[in-house]
């Protein structure tokens, strides 16, 4: 199934189609960002029964798996204050990891801390293979 088949099968795509029979598509012009991807991941973690500790562990897992080490260590080694100072490639990897984790958590039907972290680990290890490091 391609994207359009999936999109048309969604029960609530009201943010994307008008109420005039759903035939007129409104293009969402909001560009995906790391912040949006991370916010969506955090909502998914909460929706699937994640705790405060789960949110922390998910963020650590995404960073560790996508960059090869803790994000804070990468920032220190590069001499940048926080994630906003990371090179574009690192930001892209983190965004990809957030997106992959969110979809894997939903796909697995993960519930609670352990399952959510396991799904995140599985997704981000697979996603890291897309990058050359």
C-alpha cells in the first residue's frame, strides 16, 4: 500500500482535507523539524503509558543509537552548548531516529516503559544503518 492509499484510508485526516466531501486536499505547508518530530515521539510515549523515566530513556536511546554515543558527550566533544549547535547531519539523524521510534512504538503496540524502550531501541538501530557512520 502506498502513501495515498494509506492517507485516504485514515478515519481522521480532517487536518488535510476539507469538509466538502474530502475531495479538496489542503496541503500542509508546515515543514517537519527535529522539534516537531521529538514532540510527536513524546506524545506517542505518553499515549502508550510511558513515565517520566521512559521519556528520558527514549531520548537517550535515540541519541546513543543514532549518533553512536550520548548526545551530551557529542556536544561537549564538538564544543557546542546543546543540540541546536550540532552539525546538520547529526540533527537529521536525531530527527530520523525520533520518527522511526514513534512509528515502531505504534506498530509494535508497545505499552509501558520496557516495551516502549525496546521498540525505540529496535527502530533506531535499524534507522542508524541509513547513515554512513
